[in-house]
C-alpha cells in the first residue's frame, strides 16, 4: 500500500522571511543600495510589503532601510508606484 502523503497542515511554512535572519547579515551581498526621495514618497508601504528580507522598517510615521539586511535586490524600487526609490551603486 502506498504511503499516505502528509496534509498541507502538517508541512511547515517555507519560503517566507517572517523576520531578518539576525545571525546572517545579507547586507554584505549588496552592490547597490536603495535611496528614497522622502519628498516624493507617499508612505503607501508597498515597498515594505514587497521587501523579501524584512529590511524596510515602518515606525508608524516613516520608513527606514536596514542596510545590515538589505541585499540590494531592487524589488522595492521596482514596485514603488511613484518611482521614488533609486538604486545607487555602492562605493
Ligand atoms: S513604495 Fe514608494 S511611495 Fe510607497 S512607501 Fe515605499 S518608497 Fe514610499
Ligand atoms: S533593495 Fe531589496 S532587500 Fe533592499 S530594501 Fe529594497 S526590496 Fe528590501
């Protein structure tokens, strides 16, 4: 008889970064960093939702980029509806 496969309820969630991996600073990988135009930013939080590394922090009033964990993927810049994030090459 074939072995019963586990239900999805028994399989742990994967591929979701609930919080930055604090022991492994992915910022070391970065070749470009996000620079935000704070005048143009509408605080819509789309970038915060899309950042795969949990590297954008919202304090209730404004955003900050945590460069210890931002790996420079550029997704935030790609998804920003008002195009106020530019990716700048690291020195
Ligand atoms: S997606 Fe763009 S406009 Fe929205 S909060 Fe982020 S930087 Fe600001
Ligand atoms: S560049 Fe990538 S890792 Fe860095 S803040 Fe934007 S989405 Fe997050």
